[in-house]
């Protein structure tokens, strides 16, 4: 019972963190920047090393943890 409670609290923390990180990310549409060629600038090419790239990586990790914990909590092993 204690393990289930701990996993549920961790699950809620992951849910809140995932929601906040998704809201912090920029939209994928280029908008008017694509017309002027801004998408091919230095920042567009090095997106993986920027804060936006880190947010994408953290989102992927949290999404996997979310799915795994959802499955584990649904198995009713505890």
C-alpha cells in the first residue's frame, strides 16, 4: 500500500511537470519566420543544443515515465 501511494505521488508530479514543460515549448509552425529565412539561421540549426532542444528531450523522458507508471499503477499488483 505504501509503494502504491509513493508511485501515485510520483505519477502526479510527473503529470504536472509534463504539462508545464509542454506549455513552455514553442509552436512547431514557423509562421512569418519561414518566409524571411529565419528558420535556417544559427538558432534554427543548433536547436538541439538550446533550451528548446532540452525541453523536447525532457518531454520525451517524462512521457515515457508517464506511460510506464500509468501501466504499473493499473496492474493492481499492490
